[in-house]
C-alpha cells in the first residue's frame, strides 16, 4: 500500500496548559501518538493538526526534537479548528500529520551566539530551538532571549521563563506600564535596541507579529547584523502542507514545504505576499 | 474498463461514460470541463471518520479503487496539461489519490485538424495541434479512418488488444497525416509572441500598477481556474454527517486563487487582498513560478479561459501588454 500523505495519525492530548486567558487565549497541548513514538522532526517544523469534523490547522511544534516523549503545540485561539482545540481536554483525540517545512538550520549555528527575539505566540517556534540549544549547551556560544507581549498576562510559558533566567539572560517587555512590572516597558524592537545584543559571531532568530518582525529586523540591522544572520518564520493560510493546494506561496516558494523558516537574506528576495 | 467519449450537451461538449462505437463526431471541439476531472476530480473523499464510545476514533481510508478508464478525444493541449499536473502531484510528497486515478487512465488523444476554438494558442506555448506529450495514443482524423500512434506502453497495449481493427499505415497515409498536422498548426489564429521572454519580465512586475488595470473588469467568478486544464489548487474540508456519535468525512474539492477566502488568514489578514493581487497570482503562477519550478509554462494555450470568461478578460492580450509594459 502506498503512503497516504493526507491520512493523519491519531494523537491523544496528554496535557493541556492554559498559557494566556482573556480575549486572545493561548493553550499549550502535549500530544502523544496512539500508534507509536512521535515522528522525528527539526526545530521550526510544523504539523497539521485535525479536529475531526472541524478541519485541519498548521501549528508549529514548540517542543525540542531531542525530547521524544510528546509533541507540544502552543495554540492561539483564532479560527474554527483552533477554537475547537481550545475546548479539548487531556484524553481527547486529534489527528496529526507531518512534520512539514524546512526548520531552522541549528546544526549550522553550532559555535555561534544566538539571540532569540519573540513577540506573543511567536515564542512557540522559538521555544523548540531554545530548548534544543539548552540541551546541547556546550555546542553554542552565548544565548539570550528578548521576549515581549501586549501585557504581562499575554506572555506565554511564564513559569518556564522564570526558570530560564537561571540559565541565560532573559529580557522581557510589555507594551504599556503595569503596576509591579520591573522589566522593560515598550515594544520588542525597542527592547532589542535597549539591550544591544552583539552581532559578532551571532545569529538572531525572531518570530512574532509581522509588524514586530519588520521593526526587529530594522533594529538588528542598526546593531550591525547582516541579512544572513537574521532568521524568521512566515505564516500563510495552508491546507495540504505539502506544496500542492496552491495557497501559501510567496513567489515560487510554498511556505508549507519550502518555509516557514527564512533568513532575511532569502526572504527579501521574495515578493512581499504574506 | 470504462470508456469516456465526447458528447454534446446544451452547454458544450463533455467527456461522458459511453460505449465507444463509431467515430468522434466531426463537430467536436473540446470538452468544456477538461479531462483533469477524471484524474483530479472536483470532489475526492480522502477518508471517513467516526468516533464512538466503544470503538474510539476510527479513520477509514477511501483511496479510489477503479477499473482502467480510457478517455477518448483528449485534445493535445489537454494531454500536455495532464503532464503538467503529473509534476505537481509527484515529488517528495506523492499524492496517492491522484496517482491511483492517473495510473488507471489511458488518454487517447485527437489531433486538431482545425483549432477547436478561435482562441487556441497552443503553438505559442511549446505545444502543437498534434503534440503527443501526456497522451497514450494519438488519433489523427484522415476523413474516413484514423491515423493511430501508440505512444506509451499502455497505449500500445490497447492497440494490440484490438489488433484486428488496425493495419500498418501506407506511405500515402503517413504523408496525409503529416500534411493534416501542418495545416492544423497553420490554422491557429491567436499567437502569444516570444513566450519565453515573459518570465524574466513578469519577475520585475510584482509591484506594478499594471495588475490593477488588468483586473478591473474581473468579477472573480473563478471560471478561468475551475475549467483550466492545468489548475490544481484545492481545498480540504471536513463534512460532518452526525455529531453524537461523530461521523463525517474529509473531502478535497477544487478551489481557486480568484476567491478572497483562498488566502485569508483566520485573523482576517489577507496577503492577496484584492482582485489585482489575485489576477497577478494566476498569471505569475502560470508564466513565472511554474517555469521557475518545472521549466515549463502552466498554460497549454487551450483557449478555455478566453472563451468562457464572462467579462472577456483575454490572457493573450494581458500578457502581451505585460511584456510591453513600461517599454
């Protein structure tokens, strides 16, 4: 029997964590596959999750490939499928197919410093790389995280971020001042300019809202980062995940298959259609 | 074995399951819905799902099981379109639904003695009225008999299985066939000049205001893509039949880049927010991106989108203007 790329494997949700409440809620789901171990994948790759009866949604894998007990997905409630996912509890069954996309070239970054720059739910794909570099700490240089959200309640992985501060510099920000907030107040790109990560022998990985990415890249350029030192991810609507359904393309690149990870040097060559 | 044969309906010609007896009608032009419908159908059920308390979640794969299907009267442009689709549905992620149907299909082409449409322009796009690419057999109508070429193993086998119907062509028949082919090509009325110059030019035109003007009259009906023999874009949706217990199926359907929903994010953001961006996508996909990916046009010059567009958007005209834009 030929391999059916469209047929999902059945996954069971083993843990649900409420990251962010309110109008733009985020939950993290840990998923195991019923028919065997999880598939191997690379940092930054995605999987197509099914809620049967609702449809499929492409979600980045936020756990590290070195952690093989489960796949973690951090999901912002947005459309039909993600809303249905947010109703689900441990024990519930979903469909999983993947992994899809190119992933971050973490092997190439060994020996380099990495500055991670995230906004809101954009920390999810970064988290996979960050965890991987921490598990292989000796292979990398200085690591640091600059992460922000609209309010302190919109920051994901709050407990993990507190724990992370014991291992690497973590610079948080919120857009508007709140009582009791002792860290940076302002937008993520401003925090980048404030913390001035060095461009020497460094890679910057940035994920978040498109407008944030745009200004983060400008900030990084000001700090001396070359286009080829800056990596980001692109999102577009997807259905098949394998470069056939025709909707996620930017130029001749299908984001699902050829992306979602691009260096700024690569991305600026492509039409601005994302 | 099933046979599909040209049949005249009120709206035009179709390829319909039929007993293949007698000749293809002499007034046959082209099938309005191209033969892709039998290989990449408008609706394909991927699998059925069912969730009960007792049995949990069950998926039942519905890969098509079909007898060999012979499609008779495939125009050479449509054969080339199938060859282009083959490339899309191959690669590192092979599409099993497509290939189940494709492998069961035998394409019996019919060379165009006269162009089926006033808007035919296959010869501008590396094709011809007697092109063999993608076909298994090519028929050329010599008036009272067909000149038959078996092109693939599948096609040759079809001929061998009915060998009493065939005889070796005479020199005269060969000459007549060649003459008809040449005349067919000469009768083509529409031409897109220097098509290979288009991709580099279009690459410079992404941000051009040109597309706004070109798309002004578009009513975004999508007919240009639904009935295009090379268009392959699709949607995948779940159809729920019952909620408790959950029962339904996942279905692939044709989709079109001409609809706003095609690319609209669930946030409401749309990277192709207007019909100018969507017309640009359609033409750049066919004349730039596909060329970059596969070194061939994703247009075979069949003329359907010109014939069928309700507001008369003329792809040859638009592309010709694009090539001269800013010159």
